[in-house]
């Protein structure tokens, strides 16, 4: 019975959303509002509370009430009042005159995040990308790979030239390299567009497959 | 007051960020205070981030309540939104597992047991509750010997009663215990009572079943389908845009279209057929395998551009992080005051 | 010529209708398309194939229902493959609906695994220890979502179970069989034989790549089509072992695992719709050039 109700609700809401393709209409707005309301309710109850706040915070503060398994017999950890306090400060954003209080929480989160970004970025993003771009340019026995490697290195340098905005893209070397950089970026954007088309179509195919068999 | 409202938060960011950097580069042992700070601060951040979701939801409710209160045009949709929100929030909160509910499970009581896939319920009678053997658990923790296990073992309340599994017997419509066929050690089939030991979260009363099913209808029926359909509408607009806006107006746009065409064609199995036709062209034909060209395009020119983007974006995010850490960039703290 | 110029002003709803038909017709007639696994997909398949029985693998569901048609088939195909090889999938995620999508993925995988159990056994596709019954908490577990993205990955790299004290349904993970090491050692993230993220945007595999120096696990990923160019780069930097990009790659994985799933079914409509969009681009440009030519002529 529940599965049938799920299918009725699913097909109904799908058709309401598709009705927008004909023209803007109240069915679409109804579906849109219901979707936003339900998603907020879901994120609040199932996601934030049951999957994060309960196991990571409440289970540490009140193990008898919220923990499970062996943790129920564990002691309450008072240190966790600090993140609880910081989290509650965040809710002051709802009161315009006191919203500045939430800045402490934002400042704390930004501090941790920026600290992490600064120490991990070079190792995990810049160095591997540079390593990838260091290739042998001339391979005597393989002209094809040589050409490909030359293009890879040249394209990387040209695109980096293009992304350097501190000076104007002018001059025979700098200007032309930046221009070549644009061309390679266009190839990349074209490839991305081709992939994007595929992605969007896949989602639509998924919808049609669902409509063909909503109980599946 | 300006110090408390603006300067002190900037100082907090600086101190916390600097601590994280120092801790990362310090070669101290994992149990040293600095390394403990490095593991504690992200842990708190994770919890705090959950409150931002709560904030977002509450803010949405307040805005829409205000709209309904002022009867602004289209306030009917705000009512729909609020009904959806409260229905989902209530169903979601009560459908989840609660230890209070676990305490109410009585031996001999008739309940509903959720199957492993989370789709349907069966009628069951609780025939026993198994509790954790805390002595054995403590011994295992002490045997493990790592600092975290030893700490847990030391803090255990040995008088606590912790439910491990609940033994249930499956019932038919007339409340008789169902039978199932099993094979004994000698491979002979015999009929036994259908009994299973399950975790307490799977045992629900009638109210729990109602909440679980409501949540399923709202999430799986409405939410998941609405989201997928909203995204899928973009396919129609991509098709429309490719007809109306994808024009070759310059050398750059020609290059973009050529690349898009090759990737689109290379993405479909038809590319192999097209390649076979193209191969019949003398001399250059053997170089015109669409899938190979697509792979090459992605692996060389496109990948090189992507590398430049990743390097540029990483340098950009590092600069922005440094500016935030040093208090030069302050927009994340919001408006005036 | 006039016809081409007039085409410019065609009502977009006609375009929508053409697109809808281009998808529906192949769904009805089901044309057979030959699917050949690409190098990236084969690389991942081979890696999973070689993992020792009983190895635990972490699958991160970093997408939402909007990207499910692209990543859902990959999830169930990879999970089916893992069940056949008697590997133990541990499913978490950095996107809020990770738990729900994992539930769906594993349900499909278990159904397929059990439906084809005897057939797979006779073909020698099953690992010796692969049993028909698959138990939650012992053979797989759904841990659900946790906030934080990169921060969460940093946390679990240091101490996995502290940050996943309960599974998605609130059951304690401490005593789960799947997390027990034979030598009694506490479970660590380094015990995973593979970290596989199904990424639809930020906080997917990149969160794991950022913290690679801390968890030191082998990584692989599936991505939405939009991200294919980016993920090609991560494979070249050897940060990923193989990758599954979009629906065609998911269909390739399905063909390697040996079944005709939703991704394989989608290849026909996908082909038709691609051809239609290419046709639209060509006709759109013809219309544009016809108009330009007519304007030049009138001058």
C-alpha cells in the first residue's frame, strides 16, 4: 500500500514539474513549494538531527538518552558543551539585532577551514598537477606521443599565461601565448559542454524510465 | 563594542587557523596537546556545521510564516511549503531511532518489524531482549590496548543495561508464530519457529509505522522525484539553447563547437559506426577514429586547460584563505555593526 | 532559404516535444547497442577484482536524487561486483542524502546478486566465500551522512569509528562484525582497500584527495558527465585508480559485471537524443548563416 502511495505521489509531482515546459502554472508552483518545504523538513529532522547532532553531539552529552551500543554505558563528555554552545550562537543569526553573536561561530569555522586549505592545497593539488605536466617532449621512436606531450605542456603553459591577469595580454610572446591559451580553454569548454549535454539527458532519461515503471 | 563585534571574531579566526597550521607542521606525537587540538577543532566544526542546517530550515519557516501573516500575493504557496515542512519534520523526527522507544519494548508485546531493505513491516512478538555483556566488552577493550579503548574501558558504567539485540518471532494474521524450513547439520530439512534477533531500531509500534510510512511517501514519493525532475528540465533548455544560441560567430566558437561535437559523438556507441565509414577515406582515414580522438582531446588539450584551472583555483583559494586568516578579507562576517 | 530563416523563431515547445520523442521512441523499440568498456572503467573493475576477499571498501555517496540517474547505476553495479567478490562495502557520504541513496543502491545490488547467485557461481564469478544471504552490519553497512566535507574526511582519517558511532538507523557501530579486525586491532580508515566516491560536485572525491596524505588509501571515483574532463586529469596524476564517468561508463561497468541495467537501457535514448541535439546545432547555424547571407544581400 505504501509503495502505491509513494508511486502516486511520485508520478503526480513529476507531472506537476514537467507542466512548466508548457508554461508557468500553479501546478508547478505547488510542486516547487512542496519540494522546498519537504526538503527543509528532511534536512532538519532526518539529516541534521538523526545523522549528525544526535550521534556526534547528544550521544556524547547524554549517552543514556541518545547513544547506542556500548556508548550508552560510557560517561558524559562535558567538553562537547563547547561545540553545542558555538552551534547555538549560530542561531542568533535569526535575530537581526543580535546576529553579530553568530560571527564567533563563523569565525571559528573559517579559522579551521582556512588552516586546512593552506596546508593541504599545495601537496594535493598543485604538486600533482605540475608533476603530471612534466613530460618528455621528444621521443625518438614515438612521434605521436611526442606531439601529444608537446601539446600538453604547451597548452598548460599557455592557459596559465591566460590566467595571469596582473598585466595586460599584449606583446608578441605573452599576447600570443595567452591567445593560444584561450583556444585550448575553448577546447576544454567544448568538451565540458558535450559532457554536460550527456549529463542533462541522462537525468531526463532517468525520469522517463521512472514514469514508465514507477513501482520499480 | 566594535572590538567585540568585529575585531575579536577576526582574532578568533587568526588564532584557530594558525593553531591548525602549526599543529599540521609540528612533528609532535598524536597524543601531544598540539595534535589533540588539531583533531578536536575539526570535530567541533563538524558539529557546528550541522547547526547551520538547522538555521537554514528555521529561517525558511520564519520567512514563510511572515508571508502568510501579511497575506502577501501567492501566500497560498507559503502555506503549502509550511505544511510540507512540518509534515516532513515531524515524520522524520519520530521515524528515527530513539532510546526512549527502546526502553518501552516489552517482552511478550506485539510490534511491527521493519525488513532489512526498509520497505515493509512484518508483525512480530518480542520473545526476549539480549543485553550486552559489559564485563566481556571491557575485557576486549583492555585487550585492544590503544589509548582510546583504554579510556573507553575506564569510563564504562558497569551497572548500565545496554540492549544488544531483540529476539522476535514473526506472526501471521491470526497471531500464530510463522514457521520456516531450515537444514540441520546432516542436511535434513525441518520446520522451526521463524525467530530472528534484530536491532531495536527495526521494532516499531503502530505510531512508528505510520511515521515511517509518511516519511517514505514524502521523501521517496515527493522529495526525490521533485528534485530529479527539476534538474531534468535543464535537458530541455539545453536542447533549446543548442538550437538558438550555439552559433559559430568566431574562430574560438568554431573550436568550441568542434570539440563539443567530437565529445558528443564519442559519447555514443554510434561513434564506432561513423568511425568505420571515416576509415574508408584514403590516407587520413585511419586517424579518424572518433572515440580515440575524443579520448585524446580529453587527455591532452582539455586536460592541460583543466590543470591550469586547478592550479589557478588552488592558488586563488589559498590567497583567499590567507586574506581571511590575516583579517584582510572580512566579508564572511556579514554586514554592518 | 526563407524556411531556414523562419526556423529561427520556432516555438521552443516544438523543440521540447522533439526531444521527448527522441527519448521515448528508443525506450519503446529498445535498439541493441554494443557496449565496450573503456580503459578507465576496466582499470577500476580489475582493481576491485584483485582485492582480497573480505576487504572492506568505503563508498562515499556524494550526490543527490538529481544526479541519481547518472551515478545510481554505477553504485549498484560496483556494489553487485563487490558482493560477488565477497568484499565488504561500508557506505557513507558527504552529501546529505547519502544514506538514502546508499540504501537504494545496496537494495538493487543485493536483489541482483541473489537473482544471479547460482548463475554467477556456475560461471566462476563468485569469490569462494560469497554467501547467498547478505547481512547488514556484517557484510555491508550504511553509515549515512556527516557534515564537514574535507573536515569530516580529516576526522575519519584519524579515527574512523569515533566519527561514525552509529549507522544511519542509529545502531552502534562499535560491535559490528564488519569493523572487527582479526587481530583485535581497532578499525582504522587505512583498513579500507579502496575509497570510492560517487561525486556530483564539491565535497566528493576532492575532499578525499585533499586528505590523501592523512588516510593514504587507494582512491577511485565515479562522476557525473559534467565532471569527466576534470576527472580525466586526476587519473593522469595517478590520484585515482580508474574512473566511471556518466551514463555510458556506468553501462560499461554493468556490461563488465554482466547484466543489462538502467544505464544500459539508457544508451539507446541517449544516442538518439545526442543526434537530435547535434542536428539542432547544425540547423540553428544554418538558420543563422542564411539570415546573415540574406542581410548582406539586401544591403
